[in-house]
C-alpha cells in the first residue's frame, strides 16, 4: 500500500494508526495516483499520520460505493476485510446498512474466485 510507505509503517499498522485519529484527512478515492498525491500533500500540509491513515480507510469505502449501490444483504470477503476492518465499518456507516464479513475472508474470496474461473473458463481439460 503506497500510503503506508509514505507514512513509514507496515501496511498492517494502518488500522492502528487510523484508530487513533480524531478526524480523517481527505484522500481521494477515484484514482490511486491522485490518492498518492493527496497523501504527500496532506503530509506536507501538517496532517498527522493517524489522520491520513483514517482518510485512506474512508477513501476505500467511498470507492466501493462509487462503483455501485449496495443492496442488502451485503457480505464482504477478501484481505481488506481481514486486515482493515475499519474499511468495513466505514462502508457500513456510509451505506447505512449492515455489512457482514464471512469467517476466513481471504480463503473465501480465493475459493469464490476459483469457482468463478471454473464456471467461466471451464476446467481446461478436454473430455475423452
């Protein structure tokens, strides 16, 4: 994660930083290049690393909502859910609905991707 690099922390520490922020720094959600510029500008303008980390968390949730409206039930999978639970909380708050996270979200996402590939592409093995 580019933001963690600019903040001088390991990506898994972003949630710890965000939890200590009193307000988020505004980080754009449309483009990762622009978001990186936002992080650098916020650092130069005196935002704390905690505020920037929280801004990044909220930016991810904002991007999910920009992609399309969510309808209940909403169930989330993947690494973001596992390592950045604040994104799920921000998404739930912004969307005004409950977002459930499955147990083993990374493995579940990988399994779902494999099932989708199998359904879309087939096995790649010719029938005798």
